[in-house]
C-alpha cells in the first residue's frame, strides 16, 4: 500500500490548538487565496484535480465555479460533516485529528465564492467532534485565520438523510432532513425564490429586489480540508499523487470481517487488497475475503477476482462499483450474501424519508421478500418481484437513496445467484447468522462499535423496544 510518508490530512498526532496548527503551516492556504483572488483560486483547485470526498467525486473546482458564476445577491457555504454512510468513519477521524484544516477550508471557500455566512453541519451525537470543531472555530476566529465570514456550527439529527446535501439545508433552516427537489446551487439556503416542493422564505426586511435562490456551496469536510494544502503547496504538488483522474490522498475506513477496524490516509490508486491488508490487517485466520461493499451506495466488489482494483474513482468504476466515501465493509467466506442483501435493504428502507412512494414502498417490499428468501420461505416468484421492484424503486426520486437500493441489491443477486438458489430450495443456510450493517458509532484501538439499536428503527424513524 502507498502510505504517505508525510500525511497531510491525518497528522501523526492530533492538532489540538491553533498554535500547533500554525506550526505545521496552518493559515498559508487562506493567505494564498487572498493573494490569488476568487478566479485564480478556483482555477488552482480545478488544475489540482481535487474531487469531492463525500461520495459523488464531483470535481471541486467545477462546483466552486458554478457558485462563483451564479446570479443572486446572497451565497452560502456549508461543510458537510453529517457522516452516516455505513462502514465510514473518516470524517469523524478527521474532525478529531485536525478540525483546524476544515475551518480554514471553509474560510477559503467563503471568501472565494463571496458567501454571506458559512455553516459546519454534523450530528448532535458526535460528542468529541462537536467539541473539537467548536474549539477550532473559536480559536481560528480569534487568531484571524477564519476569514471575515461568520461560521456557525449546526448539530443535527441522527437520520442517514441528514448527510444528503438537499436535506442538509433543510436541517440548517430548522426543519426535518427531507430532501428538496433542486440541488443547492439552484435553490440554496434561506431562498426566497418560489419553487415547488418546499416552503420559500419571506423577503428580508428592506429587500426590494427580485426573489433570490441563494446559490449554496456544499462540500464534504474532507474535501474542504484538502483545499488549504492545495493552495499552499500548489496544484502540481497535489497532482503528483494519486492517478490522472483521482489526484491526491483519500481517507479510507475498513471494517467488517477483518482483523482490526481502522481509518487511514492512502494515496489514490492503491490496490483494494493492500488497503484491506494494511488498514484492516486482512481477514481473520483461516478466512478468505468473499465480498466488499463500498459504503451502502455501490455494487458489490467480489473476491478474489476484483481485489486488485485500484482504490480510485475510475478504478472502482471500471470494476462495476464506485469509490463512494471510501468506506469498505469486508465480508469473508462465512458471510451469507442473502442476509447481507436483506440487512442493507432494510437499512435503506427504514431510512427512506417517505416523500417518494416508489422508494419507500418499493424498498419495503424488497426488504420483506428478502426476509422470506433468507429464512427459506421464499419462492422464485418472490425473486422475480424483487427484480421488478428494483427497476421502479427509483421512479421520481428526490435523492440517491433508492439508487443505492437498486445498485446494492441488484449486484448481490447477480454476483451470488447460487446462494439465493440455496435458500429458494429450502435448504438450511450453510452460513447462518444475522448481519449488522456497519453504521459506526466509534472505532477505538482497532475495534469498531456499531449502532446495533438501528435494528429496532422503524420506517417512520421511531424505535421499537
């Protein structure tokens, strides 16, 4: 595995004060942004090849250009730290290790796009991360390293959809995490332009101009933590790492059927096999990797044929999957993939917001039928119905959740047909055992702690028991 000799996202020891941050070059990126000006700052980010680390991999420079060139009086910046993707802990590891880089990235984004206000959003349950980020904002503002744009921290709910950028804006405005119809660059925070699908805000006192859509820049916290380094060291430096289409380093999470769970910074393009071995310590004695899921958004990667796939946007795509937020759940040869399909489908079903009937009803039917198949009560007709529902579950979707249902469950059906056949024939599963979807609460000394209470979550976001 290509381990950076000088990691810049996760320093060897946590940065615990603004003075310690200054000592490792903190503030240099903001200074450079002031010298370059907005247009050149965005050009440098574009030349660097930095892509979004929240899961979509969208080119960062292009996203900033869209906001910079958008019409409207007010703009906003949002740092998305509402991490909830199963098998992912990298944002929380980053917020614990160096929240100052995130704050500097937010300040650079705000001054570049001319934002009126900036927000850092994370879950209220993230106790240590809230403390670290709050401390960093206060210290950076006092030291003059946070720019002149106000930065507000928003602690939101536990729901998975809080991390979806359109739902994130709803939470910042004081509502539930229900995704809007239009993306933030089209209808941003506190927008007064009338749109369908949610309530527009009233005009501000004294405002006599046209209604505004307030284009809003939303970036993942890891993406923003890269920005100060890119500007301080240059696009060419960043381009010297990774691959042509996936520049730089990435924070990876490895959990599941491995010797140890962990988060590490690796160079993009590193083979998945090396990531599993070096970050996760490989499988436990006597076991072999059977499958790997990249979060809960991408088709399964199968072993051993695909384990040498490069951990990069283009590498994972070529394998028929995706990099996502670089959180990898590893399943060994004792795992039942029918049970994996059921568990992952149920997670998405209960987290669906119920705004799109095809998503909520479709994922519910798929989950129910997978439960039948897993317990040996299913029929071929049930599998056919699952296939039909997978084709329509995305109809009219406002967010990516039903696409995730479609991608993950379909790939497991295609990749492990023999295991589904075993269950349809009524045989006892040779790999019994319930799968806990790796919704992470913490990783301490190589041990992952999962949110086992999620098994009691109902489709209306309440809990039984």
